[in-house]
C-alpha cells in the first residue's frame, strides 16, 4: 500500500459556491431545544414528563369501526408494535425534526434502515448508484445481498461528477452516499450529488450516521432521504442498536412512472395510493405500512427510550467529540511513528474544503491513521492501549480503536484490504468524550511502547 | 382581520412565492397560525365535502371517515354520485342543494373548479373554504376572503387535525409542535 491514506481522485473542480444551504423545513425552535423536546410532549393520561417505555405489543380498539379505520390507515393510532409503538414514535418524530424532515420510520438497526429505504423505492430489475466509500458492512449489503433482491448497483466516487453521471442508467432509481464516510472520512459533494439527482429525477439518499444532524443536515443541500445507524452517535452511549429513515417531503414521487409503489394503487395495501393519500409523508407511510410490516425489523421500545435519552445531549456531545478528535488528530500528525492521519479537520486533508462547507462545526470523530511500522505496529498499538477499547464500533462516549487488517478485514487479500482503505498499516479510531490529555497519554505510551 | 396567507408585496394575487421551496411543502410551520386552524376545528360542526368519492381508497373517503370519528357532520357533494350514500350520508349534487348551515366547505376538486365552489360557498353562508393538499387557487382565495370567509389552501383537514391533536406524531411525522403542556390543542 502506498502511504497515501486519502482516497485520491484527479483534479477536482472548485466547489460551486452558488449552491448554498437552504433550510429544508423552518422550525420555530433551535436544534438544542428540539434535541430535548421534539416528539415528546407530556404523556397525556399520567402527565409523565419524559417519554414512558411502552413495552407493549398491541393496543385495544375502541370498537369494530375504529379497528377497521386503523387497519385501512384512515385514522391515526396504534395497532401492533411491529408497525407503530408510542415510544418508538416519539423517537421518529424527534429525529425527523432534527434533520428538518417531514417524517421518519425507526427500525432495528442501521442496516435495516437501508433495507427498508431501498425496498420502498426499488422494484426488482431496478438499479442504484452508490458511493464507493461506505461502511464495509454497507458495501457488502449493497453489493452482495441487494442484488439477490433484484437491485443492481454501480459504485462510484461521490466527489466525481463525471463518474456519477456516467453510472446513471434509465433504470436507476436512487443515489446513495454517506455524508462523511466510515472509516475513510471522505466528505461527499452533497450539493453536486443533489443537482445530478434532481436532473435525473431520482432521490438522493444520504447515510448521515458519522456526522449526525448536529454537524450536517443533508436536506439543506437537497437530499431527499436521510438514513442513520442510531447505534452510533444518536444513541451515543454504546447501549442500543437502532436505525432510522427520514423523508424530506420534497420529492415528487408521482411526477413520472418510476416509483409505482408510491404513485400507483398498491396491491400490497388493497389499492391505496400512498403519495396521493399522504402527500409529503407518503414515503414514510409506505415504508412503515408495507416495508416494516412485511420485512419486520421493528425497533424495541426500550432501545428507542435509550436512544431518545442519548439524543437529549447530542449537541453537547458532538461539540466535545469534535474538540477531542481534533486534539488527537494533531497529536498523531506530529508523532514520528505515525505515517499519515486522515482527518478532514486537518488542513492538508483532501476533504478539508468540503468539510468546511458541509460540516462547518467539525468533521466528526471517526478517522484513520497509518503506522510507519505496518501490520505488526498496528497489532502492538491496539494491544498496548489501556483506556481505548479495542472493539468494532464507533460513536460511543468511550474512545474506540481497531486495526481492520487483523480484525474486520482479516479474510481479504492485501490488495483487497488496500482498496477498502484497510491496509496493513491502518488504524481506525472513534474519539470519545474522555479527557483529551488522557486519550493522548494512553496512545503515547502504546506508540512509544 | 389580517389574511392568514402570507402575501407577496409584488403580486397581491400570489399567496406564496413558487420559487420559495418552503412554500411547496405543506405543513411548514408558520404559514397558517395554529390558533387559526384550532379556531376553525373548534367552531365548526358541519363540513360540506365537494368532490367526495364513494371509493373507499380515495383520499376524500379517508378524510370523511376521520372527520366523522372526530364528531363532525360531513355532507358529501358530488353530482356524479347523487343517489348514493357515502359513509351513511346521502350525496348532494351541489352546495346550493344543502338546506342546513354549513361551516366549512372542504374542496377535493382541481384548482380551476375552485372559483365556482367559492361562489357557492359565499351564497350558502359558509364560514371557511378549505382547499385540500395540492389544491391552490389564489384568485378564488382573495374572492372568498373579500366576502369575509376564512381560506385555507393546500392543506389536508385530516392531517392538520392530526398535527394539532398530536396524533400525527404517532406515525413519526414531524409537525414542529413542542409543548410542555399536558393538554393537546385539539382532541
Ligand atoms: C455509516 C454506517 N452506516 C450504517 C451502519 C450499519 O448500522 P448498524 O450496525 O446499526 O446496522 C454503520 C455501522 O457501523 C455505519 O457506520
């Protein structure tokens, strides 16, 4: 592997500064207020101020007519927790608010969120264009499992407009990218992708997990659907799996015949036309009433409660995650045992300019660096740290470290590892909320050994 | 009374700048004050639904069913369906055929049909003309307001009720309502 950590591309055109962020949905309230209050008025029966854990599967109908209206989606209300649950609903409304979206569906994991979103938009035989820089598990899901469902994809560089355009076919139905990629920290050119998607009238779907809605709100740049693994920063404490799909409410699913599941009477819901009936939250209703109902990855109410509690401090946590990540990145960049550091907050990073634009308050806290000592040095580092946890996760209050070559990417050849950004010398870290000096001291003793 | 619709200075006939993306988005906070909508729901008893369909999969049927469950009397108006009943209510051909007082005229027709509906709404003494999601006619809206009626455009009577009662959030929909009060605005 070369010592270039940053997935390089050729000459990049300057950012088009005529494209500026637009609030997707004006709110009367600031993001800190919404992190605490959105989706959670007092529980009306008891007055309980925080959201109770409705650890319940089913809900009594008032009468037969009420039951019929609920099943027909004519009345709002709860039927069965595979589809809706009061604690999960509070979380959905809160994340929708933070992203500036119209509606959201929460599911059991980030991977389930991707499945539900794709399932709602793609028919067998359809095609998608995805970023080449995604979480490894997502790359596997998109390139091995999704084709078995009849959805073929082409992976591209999300910074390269020509490559993105060339990949779009008449059967392409969505464009998928991470805003800030895990682990390479490539910042996608969201405004460019939104422009290309708009020209082809396909939705731009963005996994915003690594940035969180505190650091980046893709809807402001023209995205149509946002996905999160809530397992990471939203929950934030390493307690609960969860995923969510958020809809902006701005995409016109009925403009042509490409999204028949939304624009035409749906045989899976006795002839209901979701877009016409539910307007700007037609996608959310369809994702819930068909994809979640039939695929079944419901989020547990207890997990929803833990994630809701996590979100209350999200703005404070992201600020500190970023501050600690910057301190650790600068320390590493100056260390002789470190060959390179790939953190977009550093001025020499290839994504620095895009990070300044799309993530003005900081480029998150998950990034990679390379050791001059290669594979052996990587193994020594993860074994030598005491405070950092050696495990496969990101977005925890605790600082996390992993050597992909000896763990998650072990089965691959050297060339495959390098292509995946997981060469033998690569270490990935997720900088937590401990005292920055303690994190640096621990790395220092392990690096100096 | 000031108009509930944001008027553009340049063109008083345009309620909303079509180039402003937020205007294309129903449910944006601020275009209609919550108090205005709550006032309509609290004072109304009878809704005449123009363009009501006997097909249970049509949006109008959903809205009629929902409003009935919330206690409103809904009178379906549709010349093509006269002689039938929808959800137990006989269909009338024209707003002017309704003999009882009508509070809200809820419009499920194309924008170009709205001026005629507004004239009839004024003639029968309705207090509110409500155009459903996706339906806008700014000229007809000005006519109705000049006659003292309240006008709501491009909103769904079911969805707005759901937003103000908190029921919409049960489906994970963001209505941008934050409150520490125990009682919802409606419901
Ligand atoms: C960016 C990103 N997207 C999606 C996922 C998948 O989420 P989950 O593990 O909750 O299924 C992950 C998990 O690491 C991730 O980092």
